[in-house]
């Protein structure tokens, strides 16, 4: 499954739409599962969208992750490095479409 991860700190839907549009060219013909976080700081403690994405990666459901930039995943370097390590361990293709 292809995962598209989108996060915004604002309530402006156009920010979400812009991120999704940047990811679309990398989907191919596969239908993605969207992981969305609204009104969410990149260093927030409770990240439901990211937590679900990580669960799905660990369970083997995800083969590719598309996101506009690493900062959308996390602005905390330790958390970002953990995510990148998981992606490498599971041999997941990671695309930053920004």
C-alpha cells in the first residue's frame, strides 16, 4: 500500500490540498491511504496520524511513503531519525515530494 502523509499546523485546507497535490505525481496507479494531521505541530506529543502510519509500516501494510518534506513527519530530530530508521529496516520507499 502507498501511504501519503500530510500535516499542517493551521486550519487552512489549502495547505493540505497543496501538500496532497505535490504528492500525486508519485502515486502511479495505486490508490493511497491518506494519513492526515490538522492543527498539529511537528513536535506535538500525541500524533495520531503519524502513530497510525508507524503501526501500518510495522505491520507490513505499507510499501511506499510519500510526504512533501521530512519536517512534515517531525520537526524533532530524534523522532524523525527513529522514523527514518524504521523505514530503512522495513525497506519502505520514502519520497519527499516537496
